[in-house]
C-alpha cells in the first residue's frame, strides 16, 4: 500500500480554530443574547428596568422577552421556556446561544432548560464585548436611533416602542452588514410609487416602493 494514501486516524488536537472561524462555520445556528437598561420617568423619578433580547446572527432578527424591572432566576427560567417553545420558540433550529458573564445568566434553570432543548449556552470570557459584537451593536443602534430620543413613562410604553422599532429594524432599515438586505413584507414593484413610512411620530422613517 502506498503510504502516501494512508491518513492519520488521530485528529491534530494542536490546531485550534479562532472565535471568528467558529462563528463563520456555525453562523446559521447561533444566536446571541444580552441585557440593556432603560430608564423610565415614573411619578417624577427615574426607574431603571432591564430589557433582555436575543439576536439571530445570520439574519439579524431580534426577539424580546417581556420587560422586567428586576429580573431574577424565575424570570430567566420563564424566558428560557419561551425561547425554546417547540412551536414558535425563537431558538428553534439553533444549537448555540452566546452570552456574557452577567449574573443573570448564572440561573441554573436557564441553562438547564436550554440544554434540555438542544441549545448549548456559551459563556464568553471576562471583559470581551467584542466577542458579542452583533448584540453590542444592536444595543447601540436601538438606543441611538430610538430610545435616547424619547421620554418613556411606563413598561407598556417601552414595550410598544420596542415593537415599533422591531418592525422598522426587520423590514424597513437597511443592514449594511448584510449587504443592504431588507426583508420585504410584500412583493415589490420596481416601477411603483415611492412612499415614506413613519413610525413613532416620524422618529423612524424609511422609503419604499408600494407593494405590487
């Protein structure tokens, strides 16, 4: 037998892939999550609440769990159940969920529910926001383009604003990182009249051709 055709049965364990290579090879099955804070003006004083969101790395789709003033272990377990629901859970079809080392993610129930549904949580190293750059960028986007321009007075208002921004972000805003991709709601007629879509009193604007 020609020894040149014989393959080494043992893998080379000294070769390690980079974080970027891991993301690239698993792009379609990875979601990222994070928290960000929003201050509400309630009865003359500022109340800080926490917003927990997930983002699909491959298509930039974002999902929010119900807003909570003070999330705890029970909240995280409930969030995991919502995310892994067998009918319409956001994490259906995903294999990995990356997150930072925030104390909220230490909930045993959160990790346990994810793993039982086939989703492996990946805890990032300390002080490494660049490893969760897609989620970090989304926080900057939603705050700069929307939340920092508004004074909100209730959780209900905040959830409405996030819903409106979600519609804008998913269907109307151009994503440069996806090559200018916009997920259209309807079939577009290239010769149709251009219309302006306004949300939140004109804070969010986009221009599109009318549906065919």
